[in-house]
């Protein structure tokens, strides 16, 4: 059982807010699958990733945050909640598979 979380710098060269995050998640997920892991992402049931109140990271592939080019940004409460939501979902899914 596994999942991917990532923190990236803002991709200013391409002027995209979330540049590279999904590619980074896919790179991690590909390796986890290589070892036979079942992958759990961050589903849309976590409403925090749909917020328009702040710039939020995250996608169905995993929780993310944007650190900034110099690491000057810290994860917001919404982003940390998303990571916790995904972590809890991974643990609950593993428990269900173990008990089956």
C-alpha cells in the first residue's frame, strides 16, 4: 500500500502554478507500482483541493504543496489537511485489505 506526496518549486520559467507536480507524483507512483504496491491518491472527497480561497495544490494523484524557488513558502493548513486525509485513507485502505 502506498501513495505519493510532493513539494515543488514554482515553475516560473513556464509560468505555471503547479508545474511539475503531477509528473513528480507519476514518477513516484510508477516506482511504487514497480514494487507491487496498491496506490491510494487524494480523491475529490477531500474538498480542500477544490478551494478558491487560496492557491491550493493537490490532485487525485496525491497531496502537494508549492515551496517556492528558495523554499520560502510553507504548506497551508488546507494542504497539510490534504496530506493527512490521504495518509489516513492509505492506512484505512491497508487495514481493509489486511482484514479481508
